[in-house]
């Protein structure tokens, strides 16, 4: 069974600074995907970034980037130039890559509550 | 606009009553999911369906039931057998062979 661990229940950062959220996972699978989702106070789950395990290059999306260390089973999220709108719960998630036409299930960590302070 | 619609946004029920949460999508997605969110617990999978007329139990299926009679719809029934039904429920859908999941806005269920 796969597990996802987020060891930082809460973090805070000053506006315009950089913050890194940690995530580790455990799996015996070799092909999978990793995700970071954001859940603002509205509680809408928003995909921030996705990484395919077979790709060595770290994914980036504007101010968001990841540090994917496959051997260490680590998948951290870096937010640069933090903005007030980044205040949210952030969830790390794992999805096994299925073959034959089905989609895997998302397995979530317990989340990190990020507060961006003015 | 394409998307996933959950209704209602807030739901109150008396203890011992069954209640059904609605989830509809017009994204033509094959896969649909129900997650439960509790404070400090992240999201836990209740049920999922990869195709019409087929569904599987997730990690916490006890006290819940689902149906998938149409591709667009995946309603979740919270039965009286569910010991702690008060929670935030999220529905999601995804495309087969693609690693993407889109979420609805959730339903907050309170049982009193």
C-alpha cells in the first residue's frame, strides 16, 4: 500500500518570500504520478503541479516548482514570491500509473496549512 | 461551462436518517470518486467508479453506498450505519489513461 506523509502541519511565510513544503511517500511501484493540490478557504481543490515519476526533470508552473527525489521518495513544493492568495491548505498526493484504460486513485497526505503574512 | 457540480453545498440531517449527496459532471469523464475530508485527516477515498454500472470500495466504504447508472452521475448515500457522518465530502472525476482529477466544490454534511 502507498502512503503519503506531510510532516509540517502548519507553516507561515512573509509575502514575497520563498517557502518549501515537504512531502515523502512510500511505494513499491515504479510508475506513478505525484501532485500538489491547493485548497483555499473556499475548499475548492485546485491542482497546483504534477510530476511524472519517470521524468527526471522537476516540474514547474510559474512561481511553483518541485524538487523530486525519486530514490529518497521525496517531493517538496517550493513557492517563490509568495502572495497573500497562496494562503491555503496544501496537499501532496500520489497516483499509481495504471495500464489498460483505468485511472488510478489519488492517495493524499494530511496537508500543510500555509499562511502568507503581509 | 464544463465541470463537476455537487449539491447541496450544505446539508443537515437527523441522526438515523439516510441522505444522498449529488455529484454530476459534464466533462465526459469515465472515472468518478468520492472522498471524505475531516480536520487533520486529509482526504480519504470512500468509493470510486471507472465505468458505468461498476464501482469499487475505497478505504472507508463502511456505512456508504453509491450507484453509477449514468456516466455523468455518481451519487453517494450516507446510511444510518455510518458512525460519524459529519464531514466534508468531495467528488472528483478523471479521464482514463490520464493522470488528472477534477474536484467539485464539496458538500458539508452535518448530522445532529
